[in-house]
């Protein structure tokens, strides 16, 4: 299965600033997914990123707040913009493994906004 | 409203006990996956079920996909402390390409 390197693993940020999270995959993948997760809770899909086109955002998430880049088939970034304490969460990227129908995840970025 | 509802939300049991986690939806899914997540890590795939009525076994874990492909269950026999974690069902409904996670079940197995 694919291996994903996600960074940073954690960060503490001041409100009003922005943080960019990076995910690097060891193989080429068509779609990458970005999720948000509160500790101990389930994952909420933020957006789906296709290479060469604009990301598709889920209800409640907008491009101005969570801009996504997908410059090639192995890399994507998610930026959390103009952060507030409500943005404190774990952010994860994911790709589909076509061989077993499942998905592989990065280890997550734990963001704290103060 | 979550597309996939899991129950129970929290479960704390003694080592050696059996347990069942349920994943329910009003939508039909082409397949469902079960994941386990430990603190500080991303979810790790346990199994994929694709056929209505399918039963898969993974050592002490038994997974079942409902006949109508709207629900699934995970049964753990003789739970061990190493089974502790957040269990998540997930899948793509037939109506779209999005991939959604269930509400999650946090399991604690006490030695």
C-alpha cells in the first residue's frame, strides 16, 4: 500500500495566522483527500483534491478558509487560513489504495490555535 | 446528520470479554471498510466487505456486511488490551464518489 509522509506532525499557532500542511505520497495517485478530526472523534471530509483541477469541498468548508494545492500526482498541501481557536484539530490526508478498496492515511497534523 | 452511525460510541470492557460494534446507514454502499486508529496515528484499514451478507474473519475479529448493504458489524472475541482504539466504519455511497467515516466507537479493554 501507499506510504504517506505528512508534516508538520504538530504545531501551535497564533490566531489570525495561517498554517500549510504538506502530504507526500510514495506513488502517483489520482485523488487525495483531506480530513479533520477532533481527538477521539470521527473524521470529517474537508475536500477532495484532483491533480490539475480545483478541489471539491464538502458542505461547511470553503476554499478561502482551506485552500488546497495539488501540483502533481504525489503531493498536496492544505492551508488553514486566518486561524481561530475553533480550528484546533487534527488534520489528515489520505489516498485510495486501489488494490484493497481501502484508504491509507498520513499520521496527521495536530494543530492548536492560541 | 452523519451518513454512517456507529454504536456504541464508547465501550469499556474487561480483557477476555466479547463485544460487537454496529455501523448503520439509510444509504446503500458498494463496499464498507473498518479501520482502527490509535492515538497520534492515522486510521489503519482492517477489512473491506463488498458483498451483501458477506462475513470476513480476521483472527478474533469477525466482520459482517448486511444483506441490503446498508449496515455492518464488527465482533471481537476475547478482547485484549491491544484491541484498545477508535474503530471506524467507512465507505462510499452508491450515489457519489465521496468517502465518509462513521461516527466512531472508542474501545478500551481493561487488563
